[in-house]
């Protein structure tokens, strides 16, 4: 079978556009809110932020390791406070999004098919 590079390129572009549009529509249904309530945390972190690494490295740790964990613990605490939820969507819109994602990835991958 003879390859057609222009046709394969356009299939790749159309597939990529369908895939990107499907991902965008699906991601548009996700709502992200903060789990912070008032002045304190609304969730328990199991003893506070300082004890997240307690007991994990009991020996052979360099002295500067604790300073490295301060920004890491802060970032993890912020990420743990996020709450993800999905908006209600009809079955038709959900199936359309899934078909766009699957069809787009299939079209974009068909541009890379083997020429044998």
C-alpha cells in the first residue's frame, strides 16, 4: 500500500483537533474547589504537616533534608486541600466526549501506520 504523506498529515491534524476538543469538553465538566474552611483545615492531615515524614527515614539522612521538606510539605498540603467534583452531564454529551477522544486518537495514530 502506497503512503500518502499529505493525507496522513491532514488525518493527524484532524485527529489531534478532535482529541484536544474532547479533552477540553471533558475537563470543562470538572469543578475544582478549595477544601479550606475558615481559619483551619477542614480535613485532618494525621498529626499536622510536620509529622508527614516522621519515622520514614530514621537513620542515614543528611542534615539539610528537613529544609528540603518544608516546600514539599507545603505543596502537598495545598494539593490535599483541593476538592474535585464533576458537573452533571447527560449521557449523550458524555458519549460525545468519549467518542471525540477515542476517534481523535485513532485518526491521529492512523497517520503513523506502517507502510508495509
